[in-house]
C-alpha cells in the first residue's frame, strides 16, 4: 500500500464513525416495524430466561441467536434501502434481491426459535408437570 493512501489514526474520525453507526441503529429501530417485533420477542425471551434461571451458556447462546436476528434484519433493511434507491422502478432482480434478504431474516428467526425451543421447552414442560 502506498504511504500516501495510509490514513493515520484519528479519535475524531472514530467518534464520527460511531455517530454514523448509532444513527443507523436509530434509523433501523425508528423505521422498521419488524425490528420492534424482534425487540418485543427479545424482552419476552429475556423474561423467560430470568423466570427459569437459565445457565450462563444458555444466555450466551440466546444472545448470539438474538443478535443474529437483529443483524440479519439490519442487513435486510440496508439492502432494501439500497435497492429502492438504485432501482425505483420494478425489476425482477430487485425483487429477487429483496426476497433473498428477507429469506435470510426468516432463516435467522427460525434458528432463534429453534434454540428457544431447545432451551425453554424442557423447562416449561417440567414446570407444567
């Protein structure tokens, strides 16, 4: 890499980058209805985790799959915004791109739901018996 293209570290630039990232998270939460469904699901699952006193490992696994769902939804949102900007008229490839991104969110939600069942179903069944 040419020395002229190497940028020196800058706290101000890192602060600006953090500001952009926080704005993106706020935009995501403010504009995406599905994000609020994920928030509600997360609150419910955290409540179940507290009620059933799940282990540290179970908390870690839940945190990972919940994070995966939010990350997938955020990427889906970014892809939709980009497609809407670059292809405002209907195009089958634009639709395919959006559908594949939405499918990734669905896959992540199925993964999270499956993990939730593995963790909570035995505890709920034992509690009911």
